[in-house]
């Protein structure tokens, strides 16, 4: 069980956590591994971030789950958060990644303040981390929520920080860690 690679990528907002994760995913997929889970990306309108998409990595189903214009009871800062969209797209992708025998690696981007408003999301994250599959996650750096504290305390996950200085080299370092521990494809 100890040899299953579980890696958390953390860093300041907008430092490039998602881009780092996508570089790693594309490299690992090019080696023949199957990856599933969720990615979050900024919605950019008129060169300004106005919200966030959640995307199922395999199906590419993508919907806005947080936006400045959303009038939702759930808010993080100035963003309204639609948890039903997060759960429909993101949580379903994570559950599929856990349960589908053809999926080799689980990805979750990002375990952040908005996503953690969903109890279903938090449960899916714990299920994914407790599964016997390799996992790559991105983590909100400053948040001190119970879920993030628990993840940081786990001894089966290695957390690496992406910075402006290392963001070009970090994907290679993480790929190397994954490659050393991933089971062979054949």
C-alpha cells in the first residue's frame, strides 16, 4: 500500500497548479495510463477572472460552477458557487475514477474553499485518497479547513509546492516520482 504514489501539489493562487497538473497528466497519458477525475479552470472574460469551470477529464464535460454573477446561498469571496454543478460534473468524475477498473490514476483539481462547500465532494476526496489507486491532487495553500488539515497530516501523501521558480521543473520531478512507483502497464 505504501508504494502507491499519492501526490499533492500546492501553491499560491494563480501560480500554476492546474497547468503543472495538466503537464503531468498529458505526459503520463502519453505513456499509456488512463487518468480520470476533475479539473477546475478559471473563466476569463475581458481579461479578468470571473468564475471557475469544473471539467470531467475523460469526457471533457465542462460547466461553470462558480461565477461573480451567480446568486447562490453558497459564496466564497465574491463568487457564487453552484454545488449541484460541482457534484454533477466533478464528484461524478472522481467517483468514476475510483470505481472504474480501467482507470489507473485519479486526479482532483482543486481541493479548495469552493469545492469543500460540498459534503459529497469532501467524501469523494477521502474515498479517492483511501483507494488503492495512485492519485494526483492540487490543494489550496492557505486554507485550514479540517479536510485539508487531515490531508496534510496523512503519511501516505507527498505534498510539493509549485512556485514561480520551480513551475517548469516540478512536472518532471513529479512524473519521475510517479513513474518509479506506477505499476507496469503490461
